[in-house]
């Protein structure tokens, strides 16, 4: 392979600003997410909608019904709470955590007062779990491991690991950057088959897939004031193991081509797009 490796020409950079100000990192994003709570359903993909087979629900079903009744489950970055009804109906204690107060208000509305009374709401960032050490049986994070600073992600994963009891499990979904690449390539194929020129098809793909909002090299996505991490599956598996998790499993959550996805009308015969579902354990 004839590929230059620019890093070999670089000097060794000196570390700068080694202090990580976690609360500062969380504040602006908490406000940004809170602002999106009211219009959330129109702007974000719902991995729990009826047309989707979500492996995460299967992962939760692996837990015996009777055992679940005495377990504590934490929905970390619960958003407007699409997972909460499943959890409230099965688990003994349910924690709903989100740093965006507007999201927790939406959860309370979704659940209604009776079911909501069964939930302990925590308005804080996902890395602030010191008071929950070794107390959680199941942690879930659905499209909420999205802070774009990898140092925040490492701290968050380590603290989730420590919040779990030995034998506890961590399940979730992450937005996948490899699927954005796949979706773009499928759409490019479809436009070319429709007779568009090379230049025009590339322009259409870049526009419809909003390439200008992504940083593909670092797996970042910026949508208004919200900045999100998009993941490669191997990257997440590595980060989970780095935090201490074992028996890591990654499974695709496939999305059917429907009106929520760019170019869906001409993609019906193309392989689907996806997010990544994961399952990991604290074994010790
Ligand atoms: C894309 S939404 C997903 C919400 C929900 N889990 C769902 O499946 O619809 C991401 C949510 O995670 C929350 N979030 C993101 N990073 C967070 C963090 N570091 N601490 C707490 N909440 C966070 C946001 O406020 C938002 O409600």
C-alpha cells in the first residue's frame, strides 16, 4: 500500500491543559439537550418505534422476570423516556438519569403520576455516580454515550462500571459513524443508477446526508448547539474493555428504509442502515 503516514513527520506534541473540567463540559450540553426536549420526537430517530426490532429489548429479556423484581436498573441519559415503561413494568427499582431537566419533565409526562412515582429521577451528568457505587444491577444508555470528548467518555464508562454490582450488566445503543458512511455509499450508488453524473450524485449525497455536520475522522456530529459522538463498533468495544467491562457483545440495530432516513424512496433494495447495540458485564 502506497500511503504516507504523516505522523512520522511530526514532533512529539507536549501535553497541554491536562486538567479535565467535567462539570464545564457537561453544562453547555445539558442546556442544549434540554432545549431539544419539546421537539425531540421530530428531530431524532426513535430506536423503539414499532417497525424496529431492537436487540436491546432482547438483552433485557434475558433477565429472568422474577429476578428483575428485586433488581435496580438505571436508564442513563434517559431522554424523554422511551425505555422507561419497559423498565418500570419489570424492575424493582428504576433510576432515570439525565443532565437535561427538560428531558426529565418529558419522562414524567410520558409515564403519568402513578408510574412516575416508581421512578427515582436524577438530574445530573452520567459520570456523577459516586453515590450509586456497587448498587446497580442493570445500567442502560440508549444513544446517550455521546459526549464528544473521549476523556469524558472514559470517566463516564469507568463510573458506570463502578456503579454496577459484580455480575451486573451494561446495555445500550450508540449512534454509529460507520453506518453514516454506509448510508452515504448506498445513496451514491442509487443516484448513479438513476443517471445522475458523478459530480451531481456526490453533491446530492453530501447534502442529503448532511456531511458538513460530521467530523468523520474523529466521529463527531454537530447539530445546532448539540455536539455528539458517533461510534465505530471496535472503538466502543475497546473503550468498554478499557473501563473494566468483560464479555462485550455488539449487535446491529437495523433501521428499515422509511421516511425518517435520507433518500429512503430509492434505497428500498439496498442493505439497511443501523446503530450499534451493546451488552457488557462487570464480572468482578
Ligand atoms: C439522543 S438522546 C437519547 C435519549 C433516550 N435514551 C432515547 O433513547 O430516546 C440523548 C440523551 O442523553 C442525555 N445525555 C447526553 N449526555 C449525557 C451525559 N453526559 N449525562 C447525562 N445525560 C446525558 C441528553 O440530555 C439526552 O436526553
